[in-house]
C-alpha cells in the first residue's frame, strides 16, 4: 500500500477535522482533493520513482507537497530551508532531483539550483484552480518502494541519506498510534520542523488517527508556546531535551500554568536527564510523560517507557514499541548480563532500507536484518534498557573511559543550570581532557562563577571525572530541530 493511501483513506471525507496552522486551516477533504490533483500532475510530468526535493518550513505548502510527492510514487527529500549552500549542493549532486518544491519563505537561493524545475506556491495555487480531483487508492502498490530520503549529519561532516520505504512509514505510524493511544480527539502542538523525522512522525500519526495539529515555529518565544497550548486546547506536546530544559528553567510561567486539556507529552531526540523529568512530573502529576528513544534509521521511534513506570524505572528508555525488538549485546553479539554495557541492536519493519549511495556504511549498520544503533546501554533484571552514551561520545581520561552523561547529571542538578555539555579537548599532559559548557539562567549571571560549579563537581565526582575547564554561557546553541549543537 502507498503510505499516503494508508494515512488518508479513513479520513479523506471529513470536512470538520482541521489542521490548525496559525491562521491557516485545512480540512481533511481539502487535503485529499489537493493531494489527488498535485500527485496526478507529478506522475504525468515525471512518472514514478524520481527524487524530488522539498524545501519549506512547516506550513500548508509543505503538507500538500509532501503528501503529493509520496502519493505520486516518487521519492520525497525534505530539507532544511536554511541549509548551507555547500550541503544543499552536495544533496542535489547526490540525489539528482527532477523537481524542487521551494517555499516562498525558504532562504534557498534559486540561482544555485541550475536547470532543475521549480514548483512554488503560486504554481500549486494555479494548478488547483484549474483542476480538482478525487483521491483514489491503489491496493497493489508495493510498500517496499522507497518513499523518502531524510538527510542527517554524518561522521564525515557530509550529510547521510536515510532511505525509508512506504512499509517503514506505515509500520512506525501504526506503532506510535497504538502505544500513545491516539484518536481523532487528539491535538498536537508541533514545535519541531517536518524535515526532521520526529516532527514528521507527529504529522503522520495525527493524519492517520484523524486528529489535528497546531504549528508553532517560534519556540524561542516561550509565551507563545504556552498560549498556543491553552488557546487551541492541545492534548499533546512533543519535544527534544532542550525544549523541556528551557520550559522548566528559563521561565517560571510554564510550571505555574495549568493546562487542563494537555493529556500527555513525549520526549525523544536525545537523553533528557532525570532531574528534568522529575521536575516535570512533580509540576504536572496528571500529565502523562512518555520517555522515548529512536533514530532516523528507524523511521523515528524504537522504544518508549510507559508513564506509569517512571517512578520505578526513571532514566530508562523502556522497551521496544509494538512490532519492534530491541537487544543489548556485547562484542560477540551475545546479550549482556544485568549491569553490563553493550550496544543496542534492533529488528522491525520500521528499520530503514539503508543509506543512499553508501553500501559500505549500510553494510556496517544493517547486519543480519538488525540495525546497529551505535548506542551503548545496560539492561536491568526486568529487561528495561538504560542508555549510557553514544560510542563516539565516550572519552578516555587518564586511561579511563568516561561517559559525559555522568558529569552532566551532577551539573544539571544545580537549580540555576539550564543545560550542560561535556566536550573533550587535546591536552599536553592528560592527552584528552574535559571541558564543561554550562548554560545558566540569566537571573543568576552576576552571582555564579566557574569555581562554584567546579567545587560541586569536586564534591560529587571522582577526581578524574572532574572537568578541567568550566565555561559559562547564557544561551543553548540549538539547530532548527531544537537539538543542542555541540562544538565537537
């Protein structure tokens, strides 16, 4: 089945269910008709199986373009509208797109796109004014076909393209809806971009269940986030660690506000330290907090911890989502014993087809039908998994292996600290040393010194785990997905 058929088939005739996009609104029957018209145009012009770039912020243009490209049997490549020219040129060279959908709000320079056909908002408006089709469905469509390529940062500095099939997208969407128990009554506040797999999963799941979304593209204005949650009666909020850290410690308004409609929140995109989870559930004991774990290579989600398990399993990423099997294994591919550290490997229908034009990396990552995540973890006696670190994050200080998470945990326990990043740097004596970049609340900027933080580290950590340098900052460096940007 085509993924878009899967999403829209049960909801395409609903005029009352709206996507709320700031001042823009779009009903399900409008979505279905627009997608039918644009997808037919694409198939007629370029056929099927071609690569198409989509460059747009979160808006109606993105939603209609994205759904139409995949519905047409072509491959959608969503990219960041603020992508650097070098990375844009690299992706264009690698994928040779037949068409580029480019939003008027995009900062991509059309001049560097060469002879590639451009479709913009005016073109779609003109097309839809001349023709309006009814969406049809094709049961015999091969779900193993490539649906989209999502580019993520690679270890070489060049983006790597994760290839996801219709089957991958269908499987992950089903699983997420099942464990979050989503229905048409759910309304999600979206603060993450759709070119990021976490953001896309919010679009997918709410389309499938017949719910609605509210788009907020200005998370930096915390008052707007709080107002949107209240104004639009949002039942769900999803964020990466920095979103929760900022909401909890950058403003006092959030934790003192009542959100009567907010049923649950989800957190993924990196490990949120326990201190912040505890602060959230203490402030909002009736709102369900879902800790989740995933990768783009897994179409978004891999595991979750049920909210009712938080008191006993705080810090765990839980177990596999429905239909996904996680193991933690040692170097001999044997499951680790309780307390031992190993790598998480995964099996399920949500696992990617591979990396675009990179057979070597694909073969190293997909082994015997399993995804090697590169994430190190332990398992408790009940089978719940606890992340330790990424393999590449482990530092070697004075000959001993150190996980940055342990040091970050101590520093984040300081009430005025909003964020902490541990980075390694070359040292003549130690070989590799550690620096802690500590973001503190601006209200404390005149009363906190590096030595204050260093003293706490000395009291709480073994000597070789104490950072050699402390650097104080007042803002978290984030990318457009809300993820923290590190210097190394």
